C-alpha cells in the first residue's frame, strides 16, 4: 500500500481503526517530499522534522486515549501567504524573505485545533500575482504531469504538491482563479468558497474584496471535509459572514436528478482550446444520463469581468502593498542617503516585475483624473456581473464552464507577454468579481496527456450544491483511478 496515494478520508479511516499511525503517514509524505521535491520545487519552507515530531506527539495522545479530532495527525501543506506563527511567511517575495509571522491566520488556528500537521509552506506567484508560479522570487514550480509545463498559479506550489502526492491536501488562496486554475492544470480538485465564508484574517492581502482562502484536494469529499474545518464567522474579519454552520459532507449524495444546469455559450467560444471544449461537452452530456436538465444560455460577461477584475485587483494591490516600504514592513535597502531613496530602493529591490507592474497600474487607475474613468467604471461593471449571475441562478442550480481556456502551457512560453498570461484567467475571474463559489474538478486529459478541468459555479453560500454536482461526475468519470501524473519532461 502506497500511503501517499490515499485520500484524507481513507487515511482517517485507517488511523481511527488503528491500522496505521500518524508517524507512518507523515514519514511516508516526508519520504515522498525527499524523492520528488527536487523535480517539482513546490516548497518554500519544508517543515519535515517538525512534522515528524508533531506526529509522534499525536500518536502518544491517541495511545493515551486523549480527545483528538477525526483527522488529527494528517499532514497538510499551506500556501506561503497564509500567516503561520513562528514560521516564515514569505509570499514568495524578496520583500518578505525573512519575515516570521508573529501570529497565525484564523484558518491556521482552526487547522491546529484539529491537530493537523503543517508539513510545509508552499511556493506561489509573488504576493499571489500570476497564473503560472513563474513569478516566485525563489523558484519556478513544475507541473507533475509534465515537468516542462507550468502548474498554474498563483497557488501552483499547493496544486503541484497535492498532484505529486507530496501532501494529501493543501490550503490555497483565490483572487481571480488562483486555486481553481492550478487545480485544473494539475488534475486535482480546487474550491473557491463564497466571499466571506472563510476568514481572511492572517491572509496577506492582494485584493481584499476578491481574496478567498480555500482547499486543494485529491477528491471532492476531502474538499468538503476541509471546508467544514475552515468555514465560519470570524470577529477578526469584518467581511466574514455569519451564516449557520453546515456539514458539507452530508451534501455528497451523488443524486442530481432534476437539477438544472446552465451552460453559458460565451465561455466555450473564441480563445477556448478545441480539445478542452470537446472534452467538456462530452462530460456535460453525462449529466443528462444522471437525470439532470442541461441547457445552453447566454452569459456574456467574461471579457468585461477580466477588464473589471484587473482594474479593481491592481487598485487594491496598490493600496495593500503600500505598507511594504522598508520601514513598516519588508526588505530594507542597505544603501540610501534620504527617506525618499530608502522607500524607492527598498521597494525596487524587494518587489518583482509583475508586482511592480500591478502596483503601477493600480496607482494609475486610482489617481486624480483617472479614478472616474477606470476604477469607478470597473465597479459599475462589477455590479453588472453580479446582476447577470443573479439572473442565471434564478433559472439554473449551477453553471458549468471550462476552468482554464487551455491545458498547462510550457515554462517560459508566456512569461514575456503579460497580456497572454492575464487571458489565462478569463474563465475564472468573474466568480471572484461576483463573490460566488466555484469548484474545479479534473474530468479528462488532452492528447498530450495533460489534465482538463471543469468549473462548476453556484449561487452565494450554496457550496453544498456545487460539491454534490462535482461528486456525482467524479464518481462517474473516476479520474484518479484512470489517470496519474507521469513526471515526464519534453
């Protein structure tokens, strides 16, 4: 039995039946990291020794019949923009290269209450700005399906670590598709919850009105389990919603009879790879055999959402990253003659090109004379996008689109053309703009052997619907049983 092939719910069952120990599980993952990390480059800060020590502690508690959570002693990977007390939180940036968080994010407190084991902080695009994990200041993560391809971004380290079985599950963050797009490119499950369902306290902010923490897992059931742990109101986060606690695993019946599924034709048009389109249409047909009603309709928002997203996100990034000036937070230059030079050189040395690009764009759209023309107009478009989704959900239970317009592209292939990289988000950004939930699940592979992801979108706080729809098609396709990453390089 290869322990690292198992899902979290399978590991939990074996743990609670005393068939396996937490130390054995953690050691299997540490060995896997030692074997595969040199090829994948998914970790910024591995915590292997700490993880093994923690696993021994939990095994002792279990032996002494102390009260433990159902998933106690199972390792987890954490994206490196989620604060972890006493451990580096770098955001994959030179600006925070030596920053050790003085407190833990709310989601980390919940993870620790459950006695999960943090096995390491995972690589990402710097300050979560990117779609390929090539913008990290430290390393470029590779896709386990083909080491010459990108894993997607900005949570590329998390998705690649789960896909390569170096962690059983991980926490990522999603501002415009940063959980779902790498999940699609790496053949795993990625969930972006409704804005406000999961606390953002302790998440290093990129764009505060768009950011959301969520799970990256091997299957849908694990996604529901992790969402159960991290969802809930938090008084430390003023945008956190106070809704009744749910058990999302109870929604996983697989029954979609009578469910109304909307397929927006504009999301399958120009710019969508023909193989992606063909495989998704074939998968959508399977829902009909499961008893769901499928209908094509018009939702012409993708191109407007993309423009609106980049204006709003960059404006908020310009504001949020103003604190990293070499005095309050972040890297400080060693050579300066004035306060102005200290600011300028610290920020020039600390930030990478993509972060600088977005700060400059954000500052421009917020500046006097341009605020009304760009930022205000983008907010009006945002309202239009929300209204269009509301209309769609009056008729349909869920909406299904591609997650990414293409499968994984080559490392370096698009890095010289930022606009091409921005277009990689065209299917995902509207979900963040509207604040609704969406999940990406792998449903097929293309002719190159690369995964294709399907995006299932739901109305606000209806995660149980999209999880059940994803679960129904996952059981039908059996992607994990039929396809495995090959770690080839061509």
